[in-house]
């Protein structure tokens, strides 16, 4: 590969980041250690590929451009008086317009809690922060590696928090446990913790205690960490996080929604009408939660993608209660996405929706947020033929290497296993060389009828 042998497979971002005022947390990276350096670059590449290019850049929030507002929320912390952000003396104080989440992160010495209602953009905000932190870490070896974790799985084992991080690095990102432990011991991992509210209610305070203990023990209490949670679920807890700063993502204002909808041009009317119907119904039924949901980026983006023409057949009925209207909206979105799928797909829209509901139910029952084939358990499946396919699929993944196959293959193979379809799987891996700076491989699925 010539001069490219020391570069990440997917390349580094060419944008120059001003890191002169970037906080630096001490880590024990030896620049002359080639293997350690390659491990670091590989992990940064994986974070960019999985979460930025593979998730954030493909997500719903790209439907319209929207600048989310933030408010300081110091009363959400165990010791609000320790907040370093002087502007945040009072809850509800707006973060100045144009301030990025990375700037707030810096102001809080890298210890930040992000709160909001369902669909308010917490995960999007977390990943926008991850984008900046990845760029910084690529530019400076002295900075820790930002890694996204989902707290829902913490409940399964109730490990010490650093042990849980090590297990997640290994199972989610295929990092050898020895490498993961070395990184954690040297404070080379910056945990970005999503979904505190996904931890069962009776164990959330124990999870908060574990996070507090971890941050207190690392780097003399200055270990950077970011946590996301739904506001309502966090507010009822007695124990609070011992971090340096907290922000709230409030509901969208009328001005924000109008500005976003106007970007749609001649498609603006149906989207505006649907969202207005949702808000008016919520007000008529005195449903505060439904009204707040109708003012979230999630519903704005879903409506934008679901209603792209003059067809009014699937618009929420004005007479329906809020819950029924929300169901109608999401069903219209799902139907629209199914219309855009390959016409040669072997699955009908009904089959696809059935198995996605089934998979979502199994993930919820097992405290999982992100589907991975290797975390699928045989007892999820009802028939012996499905369990046999599971064993075969697991062997294929183990033999070929999860790092090469990646999440795309895992998801496709899982659909084969779940649906129990008879067919022929042809896998061609990897073709070699680079395609636009990315590793190329071809995945071919051919299904026999019957």
C-alpha cells in the first residue's frame, strides 16, 4: 500500500481543527509503538465508519436542516455549584445561539449530561459531539478515543463500570480484551454513554452510582464522560450524576419548525398540516406529552419523509386521539420507506414489518438497543430449523471474522435466520484494493423459491 500503510483504511478528515484551546487529558500513548498507534487509528476509523458515516450521516435528521437549541440545566447535577460554565447559574438559561455542543463540552471540562424528551435529538447531539472529538483525536494522539456505548446492556451483568466498558469494547467493536484493558487503564477511552433511561427504572440509581465511582477514580476525578438521558426519567431519581455540566434540549419553537418546513418548498403544506393536526389534537386532549412529542425533531423529520405529495389518505385523522394519530404518522412513514425498497426484494412489506416488530420486541426484552448477530440467542427462535440456521450463521461469522463482515452482513444474515427462508447464500469477500478510500466487498444473496 506504499505511503498509505500508516493511514486509516477510510482516510482522515481533511478539515483542519483548531485544537489550541482543546482540553488535553493525560494518556500513556507511546508514539513510537507502531502497533499501539495502529490500534488507535483503527478504533477512530471504526467510530467514524459506524457512527458518523454509517449512522449520523444517514439518519432522519438529514431530512431538513435544523439547528437545535440548548438550555443550561445545572440543577440536574449532584453538585450544581461546581459547574464551570458561569452563564449557567440558573436553570433554563439559553445556551448562546451558535454555540456548538463541543464548545459546551469544553466549557464543562469534558463532563457533560445531555437531557431531553423522547425524539428531542439527544443521540444526534451526542454523535455530532463524537464527530468533533474524533477529528480532534485524529489530530492529537494525546487525546482519548471517543467511543459510543449503550447503557441498556449494563444491567445484564452489573459489572464494575470499567469492566463493563471492557466487555462492550470487545463485544461491540471487536477490540481484544487485553487492548481494551490497556486503553482503559491509561485513560485512553472517552465514554459517550447513550440511553440512561433504557436501564430498568429500579436499577438506574445503581447505574448512576457506578458512573460516579468510575469518573471519581479515573484521572483524579477529571475523567471526561458524556451521558444522555430522557429528562422525565432522570428527574425522578434521587441520586444524580457528579459531572461538571448539563444541558437540556427543549421542544422546538414555532419559529424553528416553520423555518425547517419552509425548506421543503412545494412539499411544505402537507408536512405543516400534519404537524398542526398533531399539536391541536394534543391540546384538545390536554396531553402535554403528545404536544411535546409533536414539537420534536423526530416527528418533524418523520413527517417530512412520510408526506411527500398531495395524497391525504394516510394523514392523521383530526378526530383521532393523539396516540392513534402518532400511529398513523409512523405507519405512513414505514409504508413510504417500503415503497422505496428494491422491487426485486424477496420480502413483502408485511413480512418486513412483521419481522422488524419481532426483532424490536426481542431486543427490548433483552435490554439491547443495537442489533448484533453475535448477541442473538438461540432461545429467541421458536423452530428447530431456525435455531439450526442460527448455529450455522454464527459459525460463518466466527470463521470469516466479524471485523471483515461488519454489521451489514450480520443484519442480512439475521433476516435469513429469523425468517427461516430456504435459499442459497453466496458471499464474496473482500475483493482487495481500495474503493474511494474504503475497503470494498461484494455481498450477494440469491434465494431459491419454495
